[in-house]
């Protein structure tokens, strides 16, 4: 069964592994996910045909080091590291890294993504740089002084939100991210109010945004929009409109 049904079947366990930050389940489903996504991509490009026996072809060592193998690996590793950082659970990331290095070597599928999380990048430039550095800080506990935390937490939520929207694991990242953002900004609204800007105006707006009970993309978009003035972040008119459109539920 090498088709979209098989794609969905193989995605379910890695979805759950990412949501629950389960390193063993992630490792067990990682290779199967790489294989089926690589094959379906090749089919769509007209480079592969359905095998006679219906068995998804295994990836060669060369396949794992290029193209879809690396792209899909990076996407999955980023997703796992992001949800691990939101817990935070550094040990889970360590387990995944050790196992993948043992199996594939230092240039394992997803090594590019993990590198952004592991190393300090003094001047982040790309979205991957920003996401990796935000995850790194939560995994290592290298948090800024309390007065700077609301702004950094808002930035982390924004970068993770943007990365999730480009991922195969959008919903699997958004749900933990929404729970984390609700907890962090709930704490800020109660115990860290003194670090907000223009408190009289921004605190009621922040609290109103937190009243939305749903932990989804729309909640995060609205929270980012409404909390921006409180953490002294200025959004362009276009980006504010973009968040406003995502905050609307159909």
C-alpha cells in the first residue's frame, strides 16, 4: 500500500511523538516517515512508479543525504525540538540525537535543523536561526533577566508560529505552542505585569485575548496581535492584517 493512505498511516505515529515529546516513538517512526514522503514526492514528480508488491522502497544512504530525505528530516527534527523546548525536555532531544548519530553518522537526516538548536548563533538571520536559538534557550535554561522575558516570550511564540505554518506538522506544533503561550502570558498578566508597557491600556487587552479557550492557530495569531503593544513590539500594517486574518475562525 504505497499511496496517500500509507502516507497518512505513517504520519500518525510521528505526529503523536511530536505532540507528546516521545523520543522513542519519534525514532521508531522517523525512518518510515522519510521513506514514504520521499516516495510520494518522487511519484508526483513522475520519477517513480507504484511497486508491484506495494511495498514502499527503502531509502539508500545517498537518498538520506540529499533532497527530500534531508528536507523532511529537517522538518521533523525542528518540529520535535520545538515541542521539546516548550515542555522543556532537553533529555528527549539528547536521546534523539544520540540514536540518529549512532545509526546514520553526524550528517544524519535532520542534522541541519539540530545544528541550529545546538550551537549559539550570535546574529540570527534566517527563520531557522531564530527558531533554533529560541529552542536552545528553553532547552538549556538560558533565560534572560525577568524584565526582558515578556518580549522574548512573544518573539519565541512568533518564530515558532511562523515555522509551524511552513511545516508538515502544523497542528502538532500549534497545539503545544498555544498551551505554552497561554501559560506564559497568563503568568505575565498576573505576576509580571510590571514588565509590560502602557499597562493601563495593554493589560485588559491581553487578558481578553487569553479568555479564548481554544488552543489553536487562531488563538496564537490573536494573542500575538493583541500582546504586541504590551511587549513593545511594533507590527507593520500588513503583518497585523495577516495575523488578524488568521485569528478569524470560519
